[in-house]
C-alpha cells in the first residue's frame, strides 16, 4: 500500500512539473480596410511620439530662455509648469515605447 501511494505521489509530481502548454501567439486582427491593427497602432504611436518630442524640444528651449532671464534664486511658476509638462511628455513616450 505504501508503494502504491509513493508511486501515485511520484506520478502526480511528474504531471505537476509539466505545467500548461504555451498558449499560441495571438492572431493579428485585420481592420475593415484590410490593414493590420497592430501596424496601425504602431504608426499612431510613432506619430504621437514625434509630436510629443517636438513639443518637448520647444518647451526645453523655452525653459532655457526662462532660466537665462530669471534670477539665480527665483524661478517662475510658469517655468516649473513647463518642466512638469516635459516630465509628463517623457513618461508618455516611455510608456508607449515599453508596450512593445
């Protein structure tokens, strides 16, 4: 009886190690116009990244000008808002790039 129990336990341990078979890769959905949905999403993300990068460059130039104008001890709230906007844009671009 002990041998049967050990054999059954060993068999269960072998099956537990196997795990689940890997899931098949997801199929790419086609849009009504025949284009790949994932390709269209990538194109839109790329356009957003370019637009956000251009906005960041503009804000960085404005911050640089503001820092040159302002006193070394006092910075305007407007400058701090621009820096926050740059940070938000950076996180948005980084998040879109991490998806893939």
